[in-house]
């Protein structure tokens, strides 16, 4: 089972930027899809962005973050990033990294999870 460690969360003002990192314990890019999810208080966990690092493209974004967030990967570092720009108050949540076998879809009940990192957007 792959182990994931997120980092990069913090407090930022509206309109600001953060970059989250998800470091995997082993080489995952040949067989795993990786997604960034978030969960705000009182809300269900939801997919923010997904990538198939070893594939050609395979990017997926939630409508709420299209044009503002970018997911990318670095195979040499076994790391997936989430660049978040033009942050809004409603982006406040705990952000989680998830890895699952390619072809498993993106629902929240599959794969391995990291511990999460808090992102707070506030003035």
C-alpha cells in the first residue's frame, strides 16, 4: 500500500497562492492515478483535481477550481503538486492526497489517503 505525505498548507489571504505537495513512499507513477481532494467543515469530501502521472494527460478538475488550480507531477521525486492561485474563502478546507490504481475512477471510497493539510483562506 502506498504511503502519502502532504505538505504546503497554511493561511493565505483571498487572491493569494499556495502550492501543495504530495510525496509518495514508492514509485507510483506507472500504475497509480493521484487525486487532490478537500473537505470543508460539515461537507463531504470532494475531488479537486486528478492526474495520471505516467499517462498522457489524464487531468481532471472540479468546475470550482478550473482556471485557478493546476495539478502536476514530478516522477523523479515521486511527488504530485497542486498549485492553487486566486484563492477564495470557499477554498478553505483540509486538502488530502489520494492514490489509486489507474482505472478505479475518482470516488472517495477508494485508494490510499494522506493525513491531510489545512488550507485557510481568510482576510
